[in-house]
C-alpha cells in the first residue's frame, strides 16, 4: 500500500510546495479544483512529478487564475 502524503507538508527538496489550500471541490464549469485550480490529472501526478513538471503546472494555474479575473 502506498503512503498518502499531506500536500501542506510536501518536501521542499522535491520542488515547489503543493498549491493545495484545502478547498477540494471540482468545478463542473471549468473541470479544475476550485481551491488550487488544478485538474484531476495534475492533482494525481503532483506527488511524483519532477520539480520542472510542478513548475509547469503552477504556470498553468497562473493562466487559469488570470482568465478568471480578466
């Protein structure tokens, strides 16, 4: 059985910390989490993603956030 980790305590040596804010609710309209703005595939891969991949996900989150307020 694999261990489940708490996103709030991600190992900093593994790259950027998780953007999870504890509001885990998927938006029907946008198909991403209303709290962290990640898609289900991005959430699923986060724990094993490289630091570079995590940075790309964070860039996508910034784009989503900008689209919400533009």
